[in-house]
């Protein structure tokens, strides 16, 4: 029996907590307070393991301070892969800690390949893994959703969709990313004339997601990534893929405002996840939320509350707030 549809699970949590916000645990070692790093260094001889332990402790305390506020967390694997096996272990333990709190986990890995390799990636994060005795067990990471690069076409996406269907998981396809140079490729005009590449990918997301629409909310487990730094593009993507949930990076530290993100929502007040990483987890270092490093959790909580208030007010201004 297939597990419950990912989109339904995520949107149900949003309704329960009455907001569409997501905290990014894109944890750089520079974000970690010195007293945590010092304690880890005193316990571990291996510098890579000490750094990983410090990041894990920081993550745990951020999650403990905020999980009652937000429905999901996004983890960028790059900041853990930096530390090799120790960083991967810290990421795994962070995932386990978030699961204990009952929150959705999006792993930002931007995977893509074709055939059996794509299937292996899908099973590594979302599916089942075959062991020496022939049995299959949950993937080592076993997160709720991952980011997927669509550049190789359907061959590189379908294996991930199969895992979504079989195990109640989700994917977020890169459509219009928040970085300034994304226009070099994503805004290129195609042979069809006025059609841009990100238009085509938006339409493919809508096509791919048709068979994974949840029965409770009417949204698909095939979502898309659209940066808040391109609000006019977001309007187009929203119209081209109305059933896709949009993962929206770029709010806060990258310069986008709450007014910029509302274009990713449908009139029902759903359809988007607003993500902030350093604006929350490094809030204690900022002028607005600045506190002594011993109170970094309090600063993160205050920044989260402010983000939620800011996003909801923007949605109310556009008559799109359901809460």
C-alpha cells in the first residue's frame, strides 16, 4: 500500500501550524557560537568530526527552539558533505532529530541522472535500499522530499516520481532559481519564439505531477523551486503549474521581501513554502535580532516569528491568507 500523499501531509501540517514557512539548516561552521565549537574541539581529536559535532549540536538546539512554529525544515547537503563521513553522520542525526519532532524534511541535493543511476539516487533519499541478504530497508537518509535538477529531461525525473508514488515522498524541480546568473540559461528564448526555458520546465512540472495529486488538497507531490528574487517570473510559473507546491528560496538574507513571495500562492492561500536559512539560524549575529551568542536559539525563534508574521501579513494584503 502506498503511503499518504506528500503534498497532503505537508499542507496538513501548514494548516495545523497556520503558516507556510520553512527554516533552512544550511549550517556553516561560522554560524555556530564559539562556546559550542570549543566544547566539540575539546571532546574530539579529529577536526572534521569536531566541526560536524558542533554543527549537529547547533542544529538540535535550533530545531528545539522552533519546531512548534514551522511545518518543515530544509537541509542543504553541501554544508555537511564538506566534512566527509562525519558531516554525513551529522546530517543523518539532524534528520532523525527533526523526525522526532514530527516535521517535514526537505533535503536540498539537486540530484539528477538517467536510468538506473537516477533510480539509485531516488532510492538513496526517498525509497528502499537492497541489503546483502536480499531484503530491502528504508533509505539511509529517508527524508520526505528532495530537490531535483530537470536538465536531463524526463529520464532523469521519472525514477524520483516513482519513489514519490510508492513511498509517499515529494520532489521539488528546479525551475527558476534565486541566484542572479540563473537568467543566463533559464531565461533563454526557445525555438517556439516567446517561450523561455523556465516556461517549458514549469509546464513539464505540471505534466509530471498529474498522477501524484493528493486527494485532500488537490496539490501534487511534484513541486518546483522558484526564487523569491524573481517575483514576475513567479507569477508565470504559478499559472503554468497551478497544482505544484513552490519551494521559495531568496526571502530575507538574499533580499526578497514578503510582498515578493505572495505571487507563488494560489487564491486558496496555499501552494508555496517560504524558506529562510541564515536569516533565522544566524539571526543572533544580525543588527535586528542580535543577542549574545549564548542566546542564539532565542534570536532564531524571534526571527522565525517575525518571518511568519511578515509572510501572513503580505498574504492578507493580497486576500490570500487562509489562517
